């Protein structure tokens, strides 16, 4: 007979072995809502256990995965396309509008001056019964003269800037010659000076120089325009450009200094004696103007128009007059006189520039300069022979110059 305790012992041993094995991970029943205690091994320890939950940091590679494209939002007055034509940051070639804070220029001027004298007769043919005019003050036409122009300035904050400039035109010289007399100096002066009524030769000369200095404050506005997206049809044919407009106000000084000589030779081989007059016209007053510039990557056009209404302080001085036949006999003593008038200066320029480097440009342009309210030296010739001869100052005349400029400019 089999003992009944043996199956019972086998069952107990099997249960003890099953309880000693590790538990397997099984999927939780969705319908099971019983709360389970967390595993003690997975619970954090140390300082991290007391810190609040932090937001998850974004993945740097997420922008490469999203479909939204990366963009570049420039500030106002900032050219998106640099000289390389790509939308990169300013340190890599982008340009502001304008792309400079300081500027300077040097121009060589080649200007032709008109002869705005009164056209008085200064030499006559005395071979007939009636004098015939041979030379007038208009015959002394000045040749093309050279000059220089310097400018420097800066664009300041709040769209306000300043500039100073100097313009000088030198070597405006004209002359004429008549010889093989008899030639006479007109009026009572020709009769009073021995030998001037039957002279052998007459050579008048005329020289003048113009100097101008100006200091201006200006308010500037710049913006990007042109290109295929421009609202104006005439700008769509151009690449994008930077357009700058400046309204300026300042002070200008202009000084015109002249001399005229009527050189007379009484007989062949004799020295020339002269009737010499010099004048000075100093103009000073306020100036207003408009200045504009359009700049592409490698080309730019620039122009200005400035006007000044000024007080004109004029003066004239004449040397003593005598004859080479009798040098000790002074026919007329030295004369000097002055006057005050109103003057006007207009200055226009239009230039084309070509980029040579990051900061340097080559300039070529055309200029118009008009100065009024001045005293011209040949107009002061007085051929009368009275006690007051040569004491009357003739002012209110004009000088007109036009011509080319060639130079360099720097913008940085």
C-alpha cells in the first residue's frame, strides 16, 4: 500500500522552486487599474531627486528635419545682397545703405571761363582821320584753367552729417597783341601820356584766380531701390541700388582776385610801360543745396546743386601811370577804392564713379560755377584825364565757369 504523504511532499517542493525564480516582465492588462508601487531601483537618489522638472532642450538637428525654410531678416536700410550677390551677414560682404560713414574726394578741375567784361575799347588805330577800335576788353579771352577741389565729411547719428570743402581755380589768363602802329590809347589819358597817342605796340593781359571754402551740415535719407521687384518700371531694368538724398545748409566764402595790365610800347626797342589795375571781391554768406547719390555694386552717380546769397566786399587799386619817354613825370598817381554789393554763387556738379576697391572710386564729371556781384579788373580801366579818374569802382559783374573734373574718392 502506497504511502499518501509522498505526493504531498512533491507538490510542496515544486511550489518552493517556482517562488525562487525571478519574475518575468509581462504586458499589463489594459483593464487592470490597480496602482502598483514603483520599483525602488529606478528611483533617483542625490540632488537630482529634489530638482523640479526642466523643459526639454530642443534638438539642434530638428531645424534640418522640419519643412519650414531658414530665413534672414535684415534691418532697415540694409542691402541683403552683398558684392558677392548672396544673402550673407555684413561681416561676410553685405552692405548697409549707405555702406560708408566717412567720405573724402580729390578732383582736378579743367574749367573754361567766359570773358564777362564790359567790352570797352582799350586800343585804337590812329592812322586815319578817325580812330578805329583795335582791341577791347573782350579780346583777352582766358584759356582753360586748372584747379583742385577737396571734400571730406561724415554721416552722423540721427541722419545728420557734416562736410567741409575747398575749391580753387588758378591760371585763368588771357592776352592780346597789336603792333606796327601808329596805335593810340583812347580818351584823354592817351593824349596826356607822352608817346601813347602814336605807340608802336599794345599788349593787354588779364589774369584771375578763384578760391572758395564751404562748411555744411546736412540731413540725409537713404533707402534701397531698384531691381526686378521695384514698383517703378524704369527701375526694374537696374540692379538694386542705394539711393541717398541730402538737404544741406552751411556757409560759403568765395574770393575772386584779378589783375589787368595795358602794356604800351612807344617805339620799337623801347621798354613797355603799363596801366595796371587789380581788384578783389570777397563774398560771404549762407548756402543751401541738394545732394544725391545712387550707388550700385561697382558704379555710382552723384550730383549736387548749391546756391549762396552773399554780401560782396569789392575793392580796386591802380598803380601810378607814367611814360617810358619821361619816367620821372607821373601822369596819374596811385588810386584805390572799395564798395559793398550783393553777390550770388551757384555751384552744380554731376559725376560718374567707378569702384577701384573696397573703399576707392575713380570720378569723372562736369561742373558749372556762376559768381555774380564781383568787380572785374579790365572794367576798371578809366581813360579819362580828370582829378577823379580811376576812383569809381565798377562792380556787379559776373564770372561763369564750366568744365570737367577728374579725381579719386574714398568711402569707408
